[in-house]
C-alpha cells in the first residue's frame, strides 16, 4: 500500500503548558492541524485502491507491518540553480528532526491505515530534498500472504533450528566430498564416521521434519 500526502512534511511538536487561573493545563498545539490532516488522509485512502488493505491491517491488530517513509523536504527559495541541483542529489540534513517527522506521520495513520502503530515491526525512513514536497509512505504486511506450508514450517522450526540444520547438512556434504576422492579402502574406513553423522542428523532434525510432512 502506497500513500502520498502532499505538502511540506510536518514535524510533531512537544505538548505545551498554559496557566488558567491557578491551574496549569497541558495541551497539544497541533490538535486542530492533526484533525484536518487526518481528514485529508482518510479521504485519500477511501478514494484509493488501498482501502481494502487498510481494512485488513485494522481488522487484525496482531498483523506485523513493514513501513518505509520518504520525507520530500523543500529546497530553500534562496538557493541558486546550481545549489538546487546539488541538493537534489543528496539527503536533507537540517531541521526538522527525522524522529519528529516520523512520529507525526505514524500518529496520523493510527486507526486509518492500520489499527495501531505498535503493529510496525520494521521501519525505514528517509529525508531528502525535493522540488515537490510531500510525504510518501509504503506499508506492507509481514507474512500476510505466506503459504500454508511456510506457516507450518514457522510453527515447527525457529530461525536457529534452520541455521543449525543447514550447517550440519553442509558438514555432511563436505565430509562426503572429501572421502569420495579417496581410495575405496580408505573410504571404507571412514564409513563409520559418516554413518554416525547421519544418525546424529536423524536424531536431531527428523522428528521436526516429520511434523511438517505433507498429509496425504
């Protein structure tokens, strides 16, 4: 899902305090701006092909999401043509801070593009110069469309299990390649060690492999 929010990217501000009589009140100085911005994004999502994906992301709060954000920052009007060209080749290294830009965007999308930004498990953000200031956000689900077979594998093997199994398979393959170049007499002497390696592999991994065998 791809979302484009036109206009100069907005940075989230800190809450402010004001005194009303004897009381101190904490308030959000961007509350009105946030409401209007959310309305703009909501209308944009409703009119795009991303609506069905948004509904999926909001319906399943346990769904892990991957998000990539590009903040296209404006080039100062005072820049010369040469300076503009140079800036367009590089990244934006001035205020506002990248984390405040990111926080604003993720807060805006809460309840609109997904249930909650706590679902985001993978995040990449970029701040670049652009002649067309805007915020571009790409969101996709992690493992949303995985096959039934992969779902079964994930439930039986953890990543370390796969690493260990593949490493041991390479060890067996390397040992076999080594002894296959030897004379038949010496190869025969190495058969016990090779057999022990296969037995260990069977004991360590075959029970798990059996659990993921396709049912006839």
